């Protein structure tokens, strides 16, 4: 009887010890879990705070870069605006380039016309020979190109085939090549000093007084009086008076 009560007491002690051990283990486990949970929460808080800190730093860096870029851009813009004195070589060169870009010269224009010899004076005898005397007449068809270098000066290249009619028949008589310099004035007046080289053997020079009398979008109409002076081919020197009418292409 005493033995059984001893065993029962011993069992009760063991159960109490086991329960206390389990209770301590459980408490320790719970405390460990709580510690781990706190560590995880701290890690998350650290990650969140570090992410927010990184974002704030990134925003500050971007703002600083934008401010520096704006400052540099304004300085570069101010550096590009260069004040050049009007009397400097650079300023004069810029004006020259601007004027050169807008310049219309050199300009090449062509023209066609016809020319009538009105009178010819033989210098050695003083005899006048009208164009339409003795049923004989001559007419020429000057065609050429004017190279205009400015409003004041140019150069003209002209070829003139001449046709002579006499006694009821006509023929190609000669071709005249007479280049010359052009001196241009206001109101459409031009003085042309031409040299003359004729296939009939004659040569000389021809002052020309040219006047534009009408202008259109496509052509300019002109009239000219010339004084052909000729020498050579075993003939006496002569001085003539010619009238020329034609138009130039714009």
C-alpha cells in the first residue's frame, strides 16, 4: 500500500517536471519566434527606410543635374552671342558674305535684233553712200550674249550675219564678229565700245549708243545707234551710221 502510494507520488512528480519542462520549452519557443518576428520586422523597416532614402537621394541628384544643365545652357547661349564691332574685319566680312549671297551678278542674257545701215561716208573722198541707193540694200541680224558683272559694267559678244539685196537678187554677204565692253548707266542707257572683224576683209571699231525703251517680265526692248569705222581690204577708210532694234531676254 505504501509502495503504491510512493509510485503514484513519483509519477506525479515526473508529470509535474515534464509539464514544467514543456511549459519552459514552449515559452522559449514563443520568445524565439517573437524575436525572429521582430528581426524580420526590423529588416523590412530597414529595407523600406533604405529604399525611401535611396529614392530621396536619387531625386536630389536628378534635381542637381537639371539645375547644373540649365546653368551651363544659359552660359553657352550667352557665349554664342558674340558682340562684333562694326569696324572689325569679321563684321565687314559678314556683310560681304551677306551681300554676295544676295548679289544677282554675274548675269548672262541673250539678245536678238536687226540692223540697218543708214549712211556710209568714204573718208578719203567725203562721199556719202545711202543704204537704199542704186536699188541696193543691206540688212544684218545681230545675235549675241551679254555678260553683266554689275549694274555698271559688262561684256558683249555679238555675231552679225549680213544679207545684201541688189538687182532683184539677194545673198549672204558677210559675217561680222564684234565683241565689246559695256558701260551701263541709269535709265537703261548703255555705251558699248566694240571691235569689228568682218569676213569681207574689213576690220575696225564700232561705238554703240544703246537705250532700253520698254521693259516686260520676260524681255527688254532696245534701240541703238552705232558708228562703224572700217579699214582694210585695199579699200578707203569709211564711217557709217547704223540703226539697230531688238530685245534682250531677262
